[in-house]
């Protein structure tokens, strides 16, 4: 059910008179805005009173609405178990659907619907097989998203990019020339040269795979990482929108404004909402392993270690060609892995054969005419080895 249909059905069929009165009080609607249900419907998505109503919510309620806004779709009542459930996800295994979620619905109605910040309606026709609670669906209006309070409120202000471990990706790339080699053939992200082709695992080298390895290394560094799967239960709507812990930290850090930093312990209550159903390690451990993997920046502020997303590495995006490429006497190109931008390496690898240089941390590249011929014309016409115009 789209938002417009849900709004119409909610205002004309689902809300009781007491609900409408409570919404009018919360949103500050005048008698004119509640003359009839049709007039009330027209004003519901206006900005009147939205910011004030949202400011009355708890931090956990705000986090839940941020997650719901990110979903961009309707959800079942089970979605709100993370907020108003009994505290332990295991409790939803027992009883009928109504027994599990009736109390959750009461809280949603009192704290979200009657504050005028949530849409809901019966989105499934009544064929006698589902209860009304099972047929209900909920949405956070897109029109209200600009008024959501900040996701992380306990922040610190500090200038600078902080301490960033940019070496994480570069160290991984240098595995290909390590002596002895540090990769394993069974590692899906092992870097190796096979018949001249630079590969990561079983596939041709791609920057996106390097980023996937970086995320995997973050998750691998977490304590209790063997228990990262949410349990399967009959109502999968309960878990469908939950984030794994590292995704939860990224979601929270992405919400920080410029100059804002978050203490690790400030993230824990929010992670318990965003990652409902997953075992969440200590937030300090998550943030520190995120820093080790190069995803997060850290900075000590007032004696407390704080974190945010790391800024892009300029050296990983662009560099003067003289710093990473030189022509050898035999006509091959020596690629300095310490300096080459990752995207440039991907483009060179797509058309070249590689072999390790006899010394140092370089690869020697020679054109592979077969792979070059397979590239689309638009890529063949590019000149990745040419220095940019000054």
C-alpha cells in the first residue's frame, strides 16, 4: 500500500475519535484543521507541529524512526518489537501473533500514532485467515524525514580528520609482493597472479572487492563473530530490517555532522535498536576494530576516544603518474603498489599481464592484447596511463 492510500485509509477508517483528538493536541492543529476527517487528512502531512512532536520522543524511538525512514517501505507491527518488546528477542517465539504483539501495538498507538508521526492502515484484505494486527502495515512519512532529530545526540566537537589507519588497504594490496606470500589459496580475498592476471580470490581484481575485504576484516575482528546471524523465526519481518553491528555503526557515524565525533559508549543504546536480534559486541570493540580496518577515524577528546567515518584517502583516489609508474628497459611498466590509486590499478589490470619485480614492492605490467580487445570501445579509448594535464 502506497503512502497516499495508507494516509487516506488511516484518516477515514482506522483512527478513532480519541486518536484524532490526541494527534491534534500533539501536532497543535487548530479546530479548523480538524473540521472533518477529509480536512484532517489534508493537513496531516503538513509540517505543522511535526518537529515539536518528534522532539517529545525518546532516543530509542527516534532511532527506530530513522531506521524506518531508511527502509522506505511499509513494515509489520513486529518491526517495533525492537522498541517496545520485552527486551529479549527470544520472547517473540511464544504465543500467537496477537499475544506476541498486542502490547507492542498499544505502545505504538500511544507513543507514535497519537503523536501524529506515523502512518498505519490495514493493508491486506480480510479473508478470514489473518487477524487485524497481522493485516496492519506502518510507514514513516517521507515528508517528516527533514524534521527527525539527530540520531546521535551525545557527540563531541573537534576539528581535523583525526587518526585514520589508511595503511589497512595498502597493506592488503602489498600482500601480492610479500616475501613469503601472506595470502592463502583458500582465502576468498587472497591477492595473487594467475597466468599474468591479477586476481582477488577467484576473480579479476576489482576495487569493490578490496572494499569488501575491508568490511570483512572489520567483521572478522569482532569478538563473538561466529554468532552474527539473526535467528530465523516465523515472522521474518521482525529481523528483516535489522543491521549487523558494523552496519549499525556505519549508519550511526554517517549521521554525524561535520566536526562531530561520537564516544563509543554513546552508540550502544542505539545499536541495540538498529541491530535487534543480532548479538552486539561492546561498542568500544566495534569502533576500535573499525578503526583498525580503516573504516573509522578516531580522536581523543576530553580524555575520551571518539569516532566518526574516515574521510577518503586522497592518495587512493589520485596521484601523479610519476609516483607510481615508470618504464623499464624491456618496455614493461613498473607499478609501485605503495602509491598507485586503487582505481588506476584496476584499469591497468584489466588490459595487462603482471609479474612481480625482482626487487622491491612493484609489479611489472605488459599489455595483454586479448584482454585489451575484449574491452568495450569506450574503455579502450581511455588512456589511464597518461598523466593528467597540468
